[in-house]
């Protein structure tokens, strides 16, 4: 049994990661800026801290005595949030920087940083259904403004802490993670959850149409949360300190994903395209050649299967809010 710190433990991926580590028998320290009652999942048998990890004193406090650190903490959301909160997103660089400094001071054995596909050069994402992005496609650098620059800079910081201070680091570029217990409203939700929510609401309220940001032809790949957690731990526990993609190579358009959710929900909708809304890059998906070669990993859950589970949870959450807990507590 080891002692782990999960930063951003109150978030979507963080909550699933904490549960997985507990199930393996590890001791887990959890930290998140949100009050505990707003964590997506919380666990009574952990040390739970609600504090701001942009402050180095808090980083030093929660990393004292731990063996390993997963840093999932950052200020982020869907494309609407990212494009309208660039400074707030970039301030997350303080979390990674001060966590690295604290891990060095407290002799942490290994440190993980959660990066993003938003680091990739925008000029390589101007068309739909582009070839999957390879790890080297992040340079020459032209990432998503704000959020993408913070992630790319923080990757470099991890690299140099390994080179200069011998702190073992791992970095993963996540490609659109989704699943039950994730954000599905409020402005920070990603496309799969937003589409599931819109169609669920339309079905419940007998509405005929939904709003779609952009023309619906923009393409992405989406990874189910179970694959995300398995892949994250596989990379973290490996002896490889290179940066890896972690995502699906199953690229679909937003319109294609809407058709999938229509079939799952057994409810057809008309689409009202909002061309003035944030759309992000035209096309993006993950090239998994490197992780397949080095670690024999790729996602096992197809998008349709993951959407079935996600839609069911969101539909029940909207239909019976008193019977469905958005934030869960487990022992």
C-alpha cells in the first residue's frame, strides 16, 4: 500500500481516480478548491482538503508524507468556458509549478501532470476528419490560446524538473473524456454531456429541436472515463517519462454524435445551428501509435457504448433529480 495525493480530487476524472486507488487498497489524500459538498465524488476514508492549490503553502501541506502525486487540478471546462476565460485558465500554471516545487521539497517519488490535446498546433486542425495528432505535432507551438498555452508550458516545467532535479514525472494529453457523474450543465460541460442533456430535455419536455454550436461538422474523438482511468494508471506506473496521447482514434462529427444520441434516446430532434458560438478547432483526434507501441494500450469502449451509459445517467438525473445524486459519497 502506498500513499497518494490526488489534486483536483473533487473533479470528474479526479473522483474516479480516487475510487480506483482506494479499491486497490492505497491511502489517498484528496485536495480540491471546491467546498466538499460540491465534489463529484467524495470518500469518507480519505483525508479531504478544500483549499486553493495555487498557493504554495497549501501544496506543501497536502504533499507532506505522500509517495505519489496525481495533479488533475486546473480551471477548465468546455470550449465556451475556455475561450471566454483565458486568464483564469492560465493561472492554473501556479498549481503545477508550486506542486512540483513541493514534491521536490517533500521527496515525492513520482509526479503526474494532466495535460490536454489543446496543446496541439492549431494550424494542423483546420479541416474536419484530419489524421490523428501525434505527440510531436505540438511543435512548432501554436496551442489553444490561454488553456492550451498553460498546459504546454506546464509540460515543459515537468520535463525540466526531471532533468534538473531528478523528480520522476509523467504527462498525458487527454482527448475529451466523458461519462456518468460528469458535468452536463452550467457552461463547463463537454460536447457529449451537452448533447445528451439537450436531447434528454427535449424528450422530457416534448420539444422538437436543440441548439448546436457551429455547423455540427467539426470533428473530435471522445474517450470514456473507464478507459481514461485505466490508461492513466498504466502510464503512471510505467518506467516511461515521455508525453503521451490518451484518447480515442474514433473521430466523429458533432452531427454524427447527435445521431447516435437520437438512436439511444429513441427521440429525433431538429438542429438549430448557432454559428456565432465558440467552436474550437475544425478537427481533432488522437493518434495512438506511440502508446500502442510502448504500452500496448488503446481504448476498449466505443463511443456508442459510452454514450449509452452517459445518456442514461443524465436522463435519469434530469427526470428524477431527487432520486439521482450528482455528487456521490462512498465508504
